RNA sequence: CGGGAAGUAGCGCAGUCCGGUAGCGUACCUGGUUUGGGACCAGGUGGUCGCAGGUUCGAAUCCUGUCUUCCCGACCA
C-alpha cells in the first residue's frame, strides 16, 4: 500500500524525516545520534565523493589517511581549536573489557586497562595532521602540501538529526601547508570556489559565498569562508567551510621551514571540508510532497524503465526490446535501472520511484511497441509525454541535462525571492517570521550586537558575502554606523 | 542537558488506566485471477511486547533503573 508521507506544510521536520527514512537514504541505529546510511543513500554519497574527489585532484590535491584517535596532549596543543571542540568529544580511556564476576555473561571495563594518556576520537584532524606535517616539512621545497582525507569524525552533539547533524558523520577534510600567507589565502578561496561549483553544478543547490564573522569562525582559524544554502522552509544551511588558519597550527606544533634565504618561518595553513550534511541539503532543496527529487548528475538511478505487460509472453517481448535500450543508455553513461519485477504492478513502481526521486521514468508496454514510442515522465515537473523510440538515448541525455538546469533555476528562483533587504528592526523581525529566508541588513560590526540579535530572534549572521558592495547605513538594532549589509537567517 | 511524546510482527498501530499468557492493517509465503498510477480472492508464516531488575500464583499492563527515537529549547557542520 501507499507509504504515507507528511507534507511540508503539515510538518516540515517530519516531512524531512519521512523522505530520508522512506526514501531509504538512511535509518536510525542502536547508537545514540548515529545513523545507518543505506545503500541508496550511500550510492548518492559515492557520487558526491567521486565528483568532489576529481575536483580536488584537478586542483593538485592528493588523498591520504590519518588516525581516528588523537592523543589528548596533541589535541590540546592549539588552544582555541581544543577549546572549541572540547565540549563535544568522545574519549577513549581504556583498552580492554573483561567478564564481570558479579554479572554472568556480561562484560565490564577492565579497571587495570586504563590508558596512560586518553585518546580523543577526532572531531576534526588538524592536531594529528599538523603533528605529522612537522616531520614532513623542513624547506620551502617541501611546500605546498596539498592533502585531503575522506574520513569519519565524531562530535557528541546534544541534538541530532539525520544527515544534518549526527554524532558520527562522513566527510572530507583538506589540510594544506604553504610558504606564504597569500598562497594559503588563495588556496582557501580556491577550495571555497570548488565547493560552490559543486553545490550549484552537481547538487543544483545555489549557494552564497561569504566570510564568517569572528564569533562564527572555526576554532583556531583566522578566517572562515563558507557557502550558505537556503532550504525550502526558509532556514539557512551551512553547506561547506574553508578555513584560513594563518600560522596558528604551525606555531602550536612547531612547524617551521627555511626559505630561499635560509631564514626560518612558520608554515601557513588551510583546512576545508564538506560532509554528509550535504545530503540533507540536497533533500531539502529539491524534494516535494511526493518524495525525493534527485539532481540527475548525482542521482544513483537517473532513469528507471517500467515495463507494462500481461503475462510472460508480453514480458519476454518487452525484456528483449528494453535490453537494447538499456545497453544504449549504459553506453551513453546513463545510470539506468530496468525494473521488470513481477510482484509489484506498474502503479506501485511509479509511486516508488517518485519517492526515490529518480529524475526520469520510462514506461513501455504493448501499446508503445505498436507505435514505436515510450511514455516518458520527468520527476521535477511531473510532466508525461510520448516520445519516439528512435533517438531515445539522445532524448533522455538531453532531458537529464534539462532537468539538472531546471532544478538549479527553480532553487535559485526560490532563493533569490527569499533574499530581502531590510532597514528597520520591525521589518527584520517581520520578514524573519513571515516571509523567512535570507535577510540583508546593516550591522554595526560588533560581536555584542550580533549576539543580541541572535538572542532576540534566533537569527545569526550567516556570512558577509564575498562580493558585498560597500554601502553606508545604520545598524538595524543599535542604529550605529555600518559600512555594509550582512546576510542574516535562522539556520540549521 | 531542560520540557513534552513514544518504543508491542519488516512497517504503521490497538491493547496498558482496571494484571490472567497478544490483536488489527499492511508487508511476507502458497495458489488463482490480474497488470497503462500504490490490484483482488482464498489459505498460511511471523512477536520472550526496547533492555535490565523488582512486586505477584501470574506482568505488554504495576514499580525502579536504563537505552533509543521524535518534537520544542540551549549547543553545533
């Protein structure tokens, strides 16, 4: 029977959970705050990884892998970084269990197996990586180091949500070392551009590039650049960050190099990352009340073919005909699934693949064979049309591109309609509550005002957009002088 | 971590107040009829009621503890 979904209007949070669970992206697990990523969800992640990984390599980076555990003494070396993450760390204190003498069949932590030094399960890897880089770097000839790792990290969040905030999540973290400040800043900006490119052109999720204010900055960074996306409920999602770390980690870990003139200097650093949170962003950007909507470039299944038949004889004819179509699709690089299972009827399959967000559905039955055509349905607009079997691969390839760009345009239109310039406090509060979305408003530049606004409205400064025009104005809260508008929103 | 809700068959739920050995829908299996938007008929399989203690002749039900999840806050990518 029907898998009932909540609608966005009814209950946005429940709608999101329904899509993730019933669309079979992920499941809850027996572990607090940790989810099981199911094959369909993982296939999506693999497609994201593959695209990003290629972009990293095209910009000169290599993959490596560093340990899951960070000795406490290393973890605390960079003070601000340690402080920032201290409240959400999982810590390994023992290395052995033993059978509990007072409780048959149960295990207990062996008190004799206490570690000399606790190990922190990495919430991020700067510490262990910079401790390693120390041994890799002596001369300017060793620079730059351009390394990325695909890994899992653990942050003991108080409140978790599937993909958006889980205690363990998958991500990539790039960690680079440079001889000059300018080069490190250029790297930070370059990777931000890579993220923005990926978000817009693969995920079809428009983003605003910007710089975080001091209070929203990554712990241990000089500057945090970010991409901010807007979800359908009008809340912002930080989709990726790229940090200019200055010489903070080099100083904390004593990483120096000698330049051409044989003078010693600390190394300049960057780090940048995106996570499985992007999947949550993708879901909330495109999906509708019928289910997920996958952008073709990342969709695990781009085209599903549903045969319509009565009896084995018709099925055999269709199988034969469709196998040619499938081969042609595959040759053209199209990810296609032919669902000729007999235990679900066509109507069931239609609903199921809509829920899964497959961009294009092709239905083909005896009637179509007579007319040398198929029925083609697109997920983004729900339009159905009869198209010729001749040139079908080209038709489908072109339609996938069109759906990809339609999704981006649709999301961009929504996003642009939800960027509002306001000049007064009343307007600010009204827009935040009624219209929602991003708000461009003047701010006096002080952390105190930023904090006060957050307290009063739950809105935060998402970023100072990179291409921000300078413009004299008055802070919406204090009325003090301001030189530019900044981007506010309520956020995930 | 504070406030609220929940955990019973793969999934969605009833039963819990008032203790007596578990039920409905769906899914699944078998057979048949079906198949262009979530099929129908008949017959079946499947649960130590989240977990651990306790009270009792007897616990899904009462008591204590604990784990997980959802929603709203504080914290965060």
